């Protein structure tokens, strides 16, 4: 599988989580999209440039659709959900930031059978768990992100975080 990541360190962290889930399904990471049977575009909607690049990246895979499964994840997936599946009718799944573990189920889903698999809404604060975000001890990495909170409850006019990451949830202290 190939994942192209746009945006901030949270998206980089989300990509690492997706790679973990995909490995459990037997996927092997590749750095060459032309060699992949699964392509995921992990999107950013905070910066206009990153958004436009991600949309262009998704469009590039229209011609390869017969040979590859295509997914869209990240902030744009959270924000636009079904609109992404309508705009890019060849996309197999759209998964928002609160549903990264769903990537395992989505890879078994066929658009030709049922339309795109979409999981883009936000989980309720009481239902959100951080358990699958821990760094796994067998992964040898130079750096790692540990999420202690996600989202935001404020509604600042200049900030999009509540619309792309949902309500504020903090990891329990103990």
C-alpha cells in the first residue's frame, strides 16, 4: 500500500496508525504508487495549498482505477465526507480522522458492489478512545507522536480544527 500524506504532524501520525492497521491486513508499504494495489491520500484542509495538492493527487488516480483500490482520509475526509465520494466517483473509501481503524474494513469493501465506504462523522466524546494510538514497541522509529488530546471545543473564526478533528477529547491521566 501507498499513502501520500499532506498537512501537519497529526496527519503524519495518522498515516503511521493507518500503516499499522494495513500491516495487520497483510499490506506491505511501498514508496512507489505505481507499484501499489492500494493508494491512500491523507488530506489536509487547513492550508489551501495542501488542500489543492491533495485534490490533484486524488485526481491522478482516476486512470489507474482498474488496478488499484483508492481511499481518501484525513481532514478533508472529515469535513467533506460524502462530497468527496461524489466528486471523485472512482474513490473506494472516505475515512475521517476519528475512524482510522475502519481502514481495515474499508479495504475489503468494493465500490462496484455498494458505492464508496464512508466513515467521516465524528465520534461522541464519551465514545472516543486513544488506545490504538500508542506507539508499538516493535516499530523502530527515530521519532514518534503520542496523542494526548484531539479536537477543540472553541469556535475561533480563524480556525478550522473543530470542523476537521471534532470535539476536544483528552487522554486520561491514568
